[in-house]
């Protein structure tokens, strides 16, 4: 995995608060939930290979 980057997004305050509350109820952080969503989304939409572990001799 490469360097971590900061991702900033504008969302409605109520949505953000609800999201944080839902994450807390699942014993996870908002960052962990967003990363999981991004991995699943890219897997479903054809970009998952960007985040797959690199194999020796590839890339």
C-alpha cells in the first residue's frame, strides 16, 4: 500500500453526525467505514486491482 492521503468531503451536518453515530454503534471509526466503502466500491466497479497487494515481478 502506498502513502496515506487525506480525503476531505463536504456533507450535511446531520448526515455526518448520523454516520459517526452509526459507526460508533458498530465499534468502528468513520475513517475505517469510508475506507471499507471505497474498497468495496472500487472492487465492484472495476478498479480493485489498484488496491490489491502487489506480487513480485508485477507492475
